[in-house]
């Protein structure tokens, strides 16, 4: 009895270039028909041969794009009523959830590209709004496209007056990230048309609204936290210039940021715009997969970013540097890190096992900003932490290098932002990345509602006991 399974990859009926593989029990193809088994079993080099030692059965599993499909393991059963094998991967440390053309990262080489363009070139030559177009639409805009894109974003910077009143309901000391997450979700109630996620024109309109309004909400949250009146968008300014105006304009009739500050904001926004399947992008895709409007999905993504292990790390870095307080205390703090008692915030990364290329650019940008704002004294502590970490085996063995969050907070603080605003400043540019990931997901024929499996380890067969007898 032939108990081998031949995978016969076939082009997809819909002509899509991704291959399906189907199980063809050899018994069904007459493996006794005299055809040499090794010929029948001739499999491409792009397969895994899996032997299930529970049954002795062999499986050929196709390898595609460096992956095997988890569902291909479901057929590996011990009996007809066996559910089949699953793959177990808490926190998705080795699981690809999608195919994407947006951002490429080589963590070992410290490479980051948006749509194939190196981040170093974009940071040097592009603006945030142009890079946002690239991330969303997949190509650098022509002059006409950039003009239209800039108009569409600028045209949507205002929020409904009810949103402003909604934001005034927060406590005076409400964390601006909590205000931002709530306010972005509230936008969902103003744009019921956004539910039509299958309509391309609606997706474009919500894309403009989100990229345009998140900075306005962020600036309002900042002004709220300072007890200052809100400054409305000034549509005669650039994206970064308008953001600076909404943050810092006081009684003057118009506010013009220094070119160095505006440039620094553009560079920081470019560097934070997307980062493939990070925690918040995964939240955007997972929530978006049940097909609600993109405003509530973006709120979920911003909520994920808020965590200190993710975008909240820039705030945690400054709190850490303030706690260390002096360069002379650095080596003592590092001892606590190596003892596992503390985390070196702003260090380490799930993907980068080399210096985060963004951290290198931000570190260089910091010097330009400090020329205008004055040097941040905490920089000396940060530099000493980096020096020690890059020489110490504990960090070298764990491939812990500065990430995007290690130096960014020093710039934000030098610009006068309170540490609570730091994750908000991360969320503003990342909105373009979240929206691009969402657009790619809702139009991907391979995607459906995200619903992982589990390994159940709890009790079974419990009998209810009345309260009086417990
Ligand atoms: C961002 O994913 C993205 O792309 C995110 C991001 C983006 O642009 O979207 O790049 C933005 O979130 C950057 C990361 C910001 N977070 C921090 O700086 C917080 C501090 N860093 C970590 O907590 C940690 O490095 C993570 C969360 C970033 C990555 O965690 P992993 O991949 O799950 O690694 P791990 O926690 O399993 O750590 C592996 C080892 C462990 O040691 P052992 O238990 O094996 O002995 O390294 C140690 C960890 O204890 N370790 C650290 C450390 N980070 C990892 N030890 C001290 N300090 C750290 N920062």
C-alpha cells in the first residue's frame, strides 16, 4: 500500500502567480502502475520531505518564498478524526502573516527600504509627504501627483468642531497618547462612508483624512495637555510647518518654524513612516481584517504603538536617562540591566540584529537640532550607554543595538516636547504606514479575517457546583 503523498504544484486557476499544492495520494495515481516510484516521487528541490514518525507517513511540502504553508501540515494526522498538525509560534517570532511590497528590512545588514528606496536617500532628499505618497501608492510621485496629493492632504487637515469639544472632555493631565487613540476612533463616528472598504475612491478619501487629521488631533492633544487654546491648521504651510504652527503658535498671526526644525521634523517623520509587520502594523491588519472602517483600525494600531516595548519606548528612554541622571551612574545602571533587573530602553529589536539604520540618521540629525535648540545634556548619558553596550558581551551576544527610539526622544525633548508627547510624534508619521498596510491587506485575495488557533491547556468536563456547595 503506497502511503506516500505527492504534492503536485499547479498554477492557480485564477492565473495568480502563487502556486497551490494539492495532495495526490499515490494510490490514486496508480503508484502500482509500474511507474518508477522515484520518478513519481520526483519532487522539486523546493520542498520539505516530512516524515511523521507517529505514522511513518512521508509528506512533500512545497517551499515558496522561503516559507512553508502552515495549512500544509494540517494533513499530517494520526487518524481520520485527528485535527491535524498546527504550527505553534507565540508572538509570531517566525511567522509570515502576509505578502507585502511596502517595506523591506534586512535585520542582519541593518537595511531599511520603503518600496525599494533606501531610507538613507529618502531621509536626505525627500519630504515626509512625498515619502507618504511613495509608501501608500508604491512609486515616487510625479510633480502633478505630488501637487494633487499635497492638496488632498492639506484640504483635510480640519476636524469637525464636535471632535474639538470631545477632546475638551479629557482631564487636564490626560496622557496625549490616550487622547489621540480615543480621538482617532471618534473620527469613525463622523465618516460612516468609511465603512465601504471595498471602494477604491473611499479608501483614497479615508487615506487623505487620516494622514491629514492625525497631526491636527496630535497638536490639539498637546495644546490640551498644556492648557493652551487649540491652534487650527494653517493650510498655507507645509505638512511639517503646519504641525509646528498648531503646536507652538501663540498670539502671532502666523507661525513659521525654523528651517532646521522643519527639516528635522521631516527627517524624523520619514524615518518613522513604516516598518513592515511591527506590532502596530499587525494590529492594523488584524483589526482591519474584520473590515471595519480604517479609523477604528488606526486607533487600534495607535493603541499598540503606545506600549513601552513598541513606540512608547522613546518616552521610556527619556525616563530612563533622567533616572540615571549622570554619566557617572551609567555603569551601575548597566549592571542592573545585565542582572536582568532592568531593560535598556531604546536598545534591541525583533528584526534588527545590527545597528538600526534609523538610529544612525537620528543621531546625526540630533546634532543639527542641538545647534538651534542647545545641546541636550542627557545626550552625554545616552552616548555613554551606547559606548558601554557596544563593547559589552552581554549586549553583543544578544545583538542589542540602539533602535529608532534611543535618540529620537533627545531631539523631541530639545524641541520642547514633554515626554508624554513622544509616542504621539511616532504615531503621526506611522499613520501613512498603517494606512498603506491596511490598503494592501483589504485588497489582497489571500487575506481573510485574522483568527489564530490555540493550544488548549485548560480543564475539560467540569460539572457545575451550586454556590452553597462550593
Ligand atoms: C520599535 O517591530 C518593529 O519594527 C518596531 C519598531 C517600528 O518601527 O515599528 O522598530 C519600533 O518598537 C522599536 C523597539 C522599541 N522598544 C524598546 O526599545 C524597548 C526595549 N527593547 C526590548 O524590550 C526588546 O529588545 C524588543 C521588544 C524591542 C524586542 O524584543 P524581542 O525580539 O522579543 O527580544 P526578547 O525580549 O526575546 O530579548 C531577547 C534577549 C532576552 O535576553 P534572555 O532572556 O535571552 O537572556 O535580549 C534581552 C532579553 O532579556 N533583551 C534586552 C533588551 N532587549 C532584549 N535586555 C536588556 N535591554 C533590552 N532592551
